[in-house]
């Protein structure tokens, strides 16, 4: 017989009984259930959070085995959202889990964010259009947003709080013109991916030990990732989700960021006033662009 208090009793001490009850009644939305999304969801469930909106439209395959919590021989070909829904219900049978199995899109965005206390961004790195829409709608609805990306063997975190610097103000994404050619649109897309990477990770620590530059190909939508980066991201992100939900002290938010790299044994706190318009960011953009062009 499942008993919520007993199941999450080992949280007590780091949270109070009253705070644990609050977590039970909190609602988080997790956009994307691949690498970081799967781990984020599971850690939130083990924190005792009781309400989830989850979304993903992909199925598991062999290429997911090195980093994704739900990937195994038993789940190949199965929808990620279905597997993760069952996983969350297995951890907490009392949890309310709303499964947006078609992914987040224009038609279900309002329902996906309805009643949500915190939005956890774990969409695919290349899903820029819908990511921008989700962040903008969260900003309009006053929902805190948090993203912690696996960067090599580390993680970089950004938080966007209501009434403060927005996603669009920070990342300064460019939009193609109607008259642009397909090639120009593709270049803008690739540049926006780089803006996202250096925005989340202004220090770009992971560049120091990238041994196969050809593994990064934005045109082919290909980037490497490790399970260590995923696990670190979940720990950093979910700790700050707890702080946001329980109002437990300062949370670093944009234009401030945090990047811990376990490979380099280095923690860097970043501050980029103006976001990607900052001169340091412009320099990093062109350095990264040159680095990738040499691959």
C-alpha cells in the first residue's frame, strides 16, 4: 500500500513536513522528456511534487542509451511520454500526470501551462521556435522558467523570473525575413542555435575538451552529450525548482548564470548585462562560429 508521507519521509530534514505538503500540491510543466527532461521529471517526482504536465512526441531508440533515463532494450520504439508517465506514476501513484504526447505546440500551449507553478525547459536544443513561444507565454503569465543544459561533462543553468529579464531580451534571437533564401534562413537558424548555446553557457567551458569537433554539426542537428552532464543538470535544476516552489532563498536569474564543469573541476558564475548583446557574448559567438567552421 502506497503511503505518501512514508515514501518521501527521507526528504524531511532538508524540507519541513509543511514544505513537503506544499510540494505535494505543486505543479510543474516539463517540456521534453529526453536526456535532461527524463531526469528532471524523475527527480521532481522523488522530491514529492504531486502534479505534472509532461510532453514529448518522440520514441526511444538506441542513440538514447548513453544518457536518457527511460531508454533501455525494453523501451525501444515506445513513446517517451508514455514511458515517463508510467515511471512517474510508479514513483508516486497519487501523482496527477497530464501527458501531452503530441509535444508542446501552438494548439495546446495554454493547456500545457495552465495552473503551472514552474516551467522546466528540456526541449530539444534545436526546437527554438516553440521554445521561444513557451518562454514568452510563461513571461506573460508570470511563471518562473528554468533551464539547465548538459554542457560536456558539466551543466549550465539559467532562470527567467517574472518581471525581470526575459528570454527574448537575453538571447536576442534573429528572425528571418520573408525575402530570405532557404540558405539564408538555415544560416540564421544555425546562428540562433549558437546564440542559445553561448547564452546558456557564456563561459563555454566544454569547448576546452571537445576532442571531435565534427561531432557538432548544427546543420545536421547533431551535438554530443554525456550522462554525467545530464545528471549534473538534474541536480542543479531541481534544487532550484525546490527553492522556487518553497520560496527558499535567492535564485540566480538572468542575466546572471551558473556553469559547473566536473571535468575541469571549475564553477563559474556568469553575468552578462544585455544578454547576447554584451560585447563578451559577441566575441564568444564569433569564436565559437570559427571553431565549428574549422571542424
